[in-house]
C-alpha cells in the first residue's frame, strides 16, 4: 500500500505540472524531482571503483574516511564514502544480503558507525538485475528487503547498476527501488546507474536523485571528451535541486592525464552541476590533486543553490565556451575550454553567456584573482587541453 501511494504521488505530481504548464501556454515542462528532500545540490564524495575496482575492504573504507577528514576534503564539502561492487558474496536462508566476511569482518553496520563517527556518510552498491557487474548477488526481487537492510545498517547513499538485466524495463525497476527506499525508514540518496539507457533524464527526476547519462568514464582524455560530446549528457532541463544528470565519477588524480587535463575535467563537471564523486586514492594525493579537488571557488559553482546545469554555448574550431547561470543576480560562471594541441586565445562575449551588454566584473576561479571590469567581453589565453574558468558579474 505504501509503494502504491508513493507511485501515485509521483504520477499525480507530473500530471499537475503538465496541466499547469499547458494552462500557462508553456512549451517546456520542467522535470519533477523525487520528493525525498536529499541532494539539494549535487552530491559530493568518494567512490572505490575508479581506483580500486573489486579490491574493496573494511580497512580501505575506514582509511578513506580518515583521509577525507585529514586532507581537508570533508571541510571542502565532500561527505559520502561509497563502497562500489564486490562487498557482497551471497544471500542467507532468509534472502538477506551477506557482506564478504573476510573483507568486511565487522559487517557493514559497524563500518557505517565508524564513517558516521567521522561526520561523514556511507554509500553502498547493488544492481537492478540478477547479478552485479562483477557477478555478485543482484537485487532483482529483493528490492524491498535490500532497502530495509541498508536502512538498518545506516546506509546514506545507494548506487544501483544495470548489469544482468535482460528483459527488464529500467524505469519500472528503478521505481521499485524508489518506493522501497521511501519506506525503508532512513533517508537514502538514490543514484541510478543505467548508463543513459531508456532516456533516464525523462523519468529519472521523479525516480532518483541522480542518474547516469553515459557509459563508464576512464582515466583518459579521450574518455572525458567522449562524455562531453555524448548527446545524452545535454539535458539541463531535467536537472535541479534533488535531481541531477550524472556524467560519471571523477578521475582526477589517478595518473593517466595531466594536471591541466584534470583541471579541465573538474571545471567542466562543476559547470554541468554534476555530482563530484572523487575516485582516486585520498591517502596519497599530490598537492596539485588536492588543489584541484578542493578548489572552493570551483566547488561553489557546482554547488550553487540556483541548481542550474551549465551548457556549451559556443564552439568553433576546438575552442568552446560553457556557461552556467548562478543564483546571484546577473552572475554567470564560464569555462573557456581549449580542446586543441596548442594554446589559444578565447574571447567570451557577454551576449554568449546571457548577460546584458556593458560592463562586468571578472574573477579567475583557478588563479583566485579578480581580473577587473571589462566592457562587453573577456579574452584569455587558454592552454592546450585546458581551461580558464571565470565568474562574470554584470555591474548593471
């Protein structure tokens, strides 16, 4: 009965929004965010997969929680410590999911207690199908049981993958999880991970707090570009407080791109209001990696309370301008992005980014420097594979 009522609530909300839009003559219908009160700004945290894949353990997760505090990541806004695949091994006679007793000897509940004691939150992983991507037990036909178990353990975030789901409908399966989590007894952020299948930007906002829009990221420059160019990522109308397009986790600091490329990667995820889920080894970060992941001015763009997703507004010959309107009046964040193999000048016109003509104040968010007041446009030299990220505030 609870699940039916929740499903009806979300369908009714969508119907009401559509009716209001039609009455007002609006051609654009904003997505209806799932009403769980969570992820009002894009989630920030860490996930085990990009660096450690299946090699997860209680010890590793505790050390990452410790490092999140000691490095300053927690202070910078990161709060979720997320276990990805391979923590689970079987189900017991009652169907309850069983953690790996060798890798997680204390169980997940005690691990959650430890993470909570650090002022952080714990996330976990499962799959909508019969098995996870690494062939551990999936959650098909155990949605309510697993949601209740996670709540009892003290889980704060769940990522649900889409392997071994032959013949299943993504929207229907993820709605089962939504309803199960809603009555689990604990607020749990819901991360949908079906790689953009079946257009999750259409039904995701009424189902989860974030939804993957593309295939998996890799620690390669070509992979970052592929995600940026994927049409599935470009659905800003679906994003807003409580509901976010997810271009996948961060690769910053994993070693196969340059620091210039990692700054570009981080800046573009921030301008897109993407979840900022680090995927590196927090215990051994270089100072440069720390400076990227903890740039408070770039993070502020991602976490802006206005909840707008930035988009590419101009592109010519490998030189691009991305812009995101901010809650502050007459303010916009801008990324000048150079895909090419040589440094180049990029000029941002105020008209390109939705600002009125005239004078505007420019601040460089990587140099942490006010550049001054400029009339009509701003030009900067941008390194190869790099960005200049600025905040522009009209003085009108």
